[in-house]
């Protein structure tokens, strides 16, 4: 990091300099203060959503947002749709199953078609790493990455950071264990980038077959023993076992995986007594996490993560369209 980028995370510059990016493609492009700026912006939407006031907001009235999901999703699509509508935008969902991509249209052709529709912002989810950046390079409006291949899922990392900050009172100086199928997880990659950038100790806990190579380059400590990996952790973040992305013999069986890496009440005792449990969903109950842990009203943040997701996505849509809307200081 250059000296120009050394700035406390809570101290961000005024106006558009607080978030200088036209698109949100990944956490890797952000500075600590830009992450904090988004989290602070999201806080207001948490309160307004809980009060039922956000749905009457018209900040994005007259703007059209296209949610183009080339990969199936339920919670992320719904979250972005609700976020856009609560800001007053017109939201159009495009599902890959009904798109011309299924008929052989190239991604570039699809990008050009979407651009011709003159949307004011696009939210893209795609199964190939780099696809969202390719589309962003071809369109004239802000693009938000809702997940691309094994690359990144930036808004998930931001909502997780917001959840941690609200539960722990801070999102720096903590020990965070990210456990499970790290190899196939864009959620893990974005969280590692965000949490290390904010000054946390991040551990990766996974079987050797599900641990990406050269993880030390991402400034994390790797563990193959689950009990050791979560010992004295402040946050235990479980990942879904992504069987649909596995084309080889990564695991002997789901039962053995649960025995070695499943988060059970007994195993959770290794973490700090006030450790929180996270999961991006959807969960494989009884595989990577036991229901009694997932549904723990004190330790589990899983439903809270969903709530924070709407607020964070509202903040991102608001911030990325400010130049379009001519907000003072964002020209």
C-alpha cells in the first residue's frame, strides 16, 4: 500500500473522493476507508428499514436498474431487487434461463444489448470469473458484481463486515476463522480481502483438497484441523460445501466431512465464549453446520446477515448512482 493510501479506515475524504470507483467489481479495488464509507452509509438504511421508512424513499426515483443473473440465485437477487425498490428505482430482473445467452449469444453481445437499453445501473451475477468486468468495460452505467465464478462477491463481504461491526462493536483487531470449501468460494476470497484490509487476523480452515494454493499470499494462516483453526476465534464463518462446482474427488463423504469440519455445539466451545457464527447461505444443515448452531439466537448471525445485505446493497446502489443523479460533490 502506498503512502497516499495510508489513512485510518474511519477517516475518509469528502464527497466523491470517499468512493472513487465507477463500478463495484471486487473488494480488491477498495481502500479501508472506502469500505468504512459504504458500511457507514449502510447504517442509515438498517435503521430506516427496521422503521419501515425506507420503502417510502425516492432517492433513485426515475432510474432503471437491471439485475442480470446468468447464474441461479434466490437470496442475492431478492436482496438487490428489494434494495432497488426501497430506493424508488424501477427494477428489471433478467434470468439466464430466459435469456438469449442460452441460444448462443456471446457475453459481449449481451453486454451491448443491455447497454442499448440505457439502464442507469446493472447488477451482474455470472458463473465465470471476470465476466462482470468484461460487461462493465462495455456499458455506460455503473455495474455491481453480484458474484462471478470463483473471483469475488463484494457485497457479501461488505454485509458480513457490517454484521461483525454491529455485533462486536468493531471490525478490526479480531480473529476470524473462515471454514469449509474455500477453494470454490468467492465469498471466502472477498471476505479475506476485506477482513485483512481492515486489520483482522484471518484464518482459513479447510481440508487440503479444498484449500487454494499459495494462501499465504493473501496474508492468512491456514489450518487443516478444525478444532485448532477456530480456537479462541471471535468470528467463525462457515462456508457452504459447493458440490455443484466439484468435478473431482474432493471429499470422501458428507458424513466424514461433517465429522472433521462440521460446526457442532461441542466444536464451537473451542472458539471464544462470545464468538459469533456466520454463514452466507444457503446452508447444508448437518454437513457444514448443525441446526442447533445455525439457529442459536445468541451466537448465530445468519438471519441478520440477510438483513444487512439489503442495507449494504441500498448503500452501494445509492453511492454508485450519485454522479448520474448530480449529487453535490460527486461530479
